[in-house]
C-alpha cells in the first residue's frame, strides 16, 4: 500500500493505471475509520482493479469550529485498516495541499442543499462540493463510493457529478450499523458511556416509524418520532423531516411521493448524530 501526501505524487502513481485502462475505485473519507468505511473499501476492492482511499478532514464543510477541532483523528489506525482491506493508495494531504488558496466557488444545488442538513448547517454542502470536486479531479476515479447514512450528501454529490459532467459512477452503499442498531459514525467514539447507551433509541424509533406509516399521517409520524427520541433526557432532536426520496422536498402526505425518506439529526451532548430511513 502506498501513502501519498501530494496531488503530484498521486497522479504519478495513478498514471500507469489510467494508461492501462484499469478501473479506479475511490473512497473519500475524513478518517476515524469504522466498519462503515471499510465496507465501502471492500466493495470498491471487489469492483475495481485499483482502490484509492483519501483521509482528509475538510475544514470548509464545518460551520462549527468546535466540531472541526473535536473531530477524531486516528491516522495510524486508519492506515492499518486500509492495508487490511487491500487499499492500493491512501491519499492523506494537508489542508494547504488541497487549498493552496481560498476556494471561493459557490455551487447551486436548487433546494437539495437548502433543507434538513443544509438548513441547519449553512454552507456545509458547498464545502462538501468543494472538496469532493477537488478529490475527483486529483483521483479521476471510475467509481466513487459513499454511505447512505449521509443520504442528503449522497444526493448532493450525484447532482454535483451531473452538473460538472464528470465521468464517474457514484455508488451508494447501505448504512452499516452496530449490533444495537446505531448507525456507525466516526462521531460515536466521542459519546460518553451513558450517551452511547441512549443513542440506539434513534434507529429503534426510525425502524418503528416505518412500521407505523399506515397508522399515521406524515405530520403525526414526525411528531411521534420527535417525542419518542426526546423522551430520553440525553437526546435532543434537531430536526426530523419526511421528504421525497429523490428531490428531498418535504412532503405533506404519503400520496405525494412513491418513495419517501425520513432524515434525522439528534444532538447527544456535544455530539451530533444523523440517520435516515426509507419508507
């Protein structure tokens, strides 16, 4: 496994791959790798001849400086996990390498980045688009792999690829969960033991909500989910929205969309967890 820190090194290592017409699978991460990440890498390994993973905590997608400062960084353990999976190249650049100068680009995603996460974290998805477009430019992958836990991010990236006419196939992979249902996240390691014990209520409530769809209207179900989760004093729902699974436009009743998605963000102390469920 090669570890490279500059775009020049990365291009040099990938040139022969491109010249030989071999496929490149790319898994962009912010490190603090868990089974969700390694599952993306495993799928990329199965589907491509060369696998590249990036480890880069992107400052432009954090609108809360404390969140950026507290984001877990575990590079040595991350590299070990990449090697075990069979990643060929890990790209671990500095902030200066990715942003030699301030990135002032503004992307227009219609309503996709205005709702849910976008509403509560203004500028977040523009930062995601900045870094993903730069990484795609550096790697030039055949396929790129993203987890469906970040459902809205996946929708935004698909739109970005269409908008920039990039020749990369975006593969969305199912959310990987702990045995108790909690969606795997790098932020889980920041939870206290008591917070960790409470957090599975998020997924449990979402799964129950899916089964109650026929009993409740959209608004009633949204209210029920929020009340269930907020009944635990350690959990505080920031938002729960039920939306069209493709456009992410909020829906008022079930007949408005053949497929709906319920997206949630919950504050657990200083840690913010997200999850979603398809109806």
